């Protein structure tokens, strides 16, 4: 079973619709992240959370909101989707230590298309 | 300013040859970490290798090694004996301290698309 899961894996929606992307993890990590990937731009951080009571904006948080419902769950919402939010969205988790300097473990991604 | 710069949008290498993917970084922190991730065409992000700023030895993981030159702020990935399955997008990333914690967020470069040909 995958340690970090994302639902849905693919989604097509229309401009103005509200959409929620969900992320769950079984790794027991406190830290969770949402990124978006656009061709040629790499991964950019939308929001991150270092524990259930901690939510922080990343570099491109406008138009997005998040909810950390539990240690294992971190949801990303687009309140009113617009076409330039079409992208591949990744959830990631990390521990507070480990041999690889708190490497991040990524979910499989959600491909979102806003028409 | 970009914290991670990958200047090679695309690279080509023949199977069994070695290839170096360039990465430079920008930070004023003394404690930081450098990572490389691989993204095959299927889309998942795969962790490859990590180098801590205080590590004196270059990191190695199988066919991957990280050529860490601290004074030059470079963290190039070297793949030895390339295989067809190495064809993928490769991302360099850096972790800086965050609010007093040395275990902060990651900054990613724009990636290098590596193509291995037979």
C-alpha cells in the first residue's frame, strides 16, 4: 500500500467551481506539504504544515486554502477554480529527522484541468 | 532570486556513459541540505540522494553521486553507467532552516530532462 495517497488522481472541472484535493499518509509524519508542478517551472510550494495546529503559506498560496484535519490528512481547496490553476499537484510528507535530512515523500500526484 | 538553478533544460547521454547534471544554490544559512529527485514519465517523484552542508564526504547512492562544492555553491548529480531507465526529469532541491528549525521547507529547481539513448 502506498504511504502517501492522493485523491482524486485526475480531475477535470470548470471555471468557478470549488474543488478539494485530498492527501492521506500512513507514515506517521508531522510535516505535510502541497506543491504544484507546471512545465518548465519545477515544483512550487503552495502551503505547508509542520503539525496539526500549524499552517503556513508557501510561495504561491493565492487562490488556495488548506485544512489539516488530522496528522494523517491534509486537504487543498480551490475555492473558485480558474484555468491557470491547471497543473499537477503533489502532496508530500516529511519526518523531523532521519538519515536523509528529512527527505520528502511524495504522493502520486493529482492532475487537475480547469476548463 | 532563484534559490536553486538548474541551467540544463535537457541533457542527452549514451547508454553506459556517465552524465553530470548541474545544480547551483543560493543560501546564507550555514546548515542546509541538498536533494536530488527523479521524475519519470509516469509522474511520481523519487528521492535519489541527499547531502548535508556539514558532510565532508560527497554523498553516494549506488550509481548516483553528488559532487558537492560548497565554496562554489554547487551540488551536481553524477550518474555513472547510464541506463535507458534513467531517462527522466531530475530536480535539485535545497532545504533551509525555517523558524529556528533546521528542518524547513524545500526549494526546487526547474529540472533537467535527461534522455539516455542506446
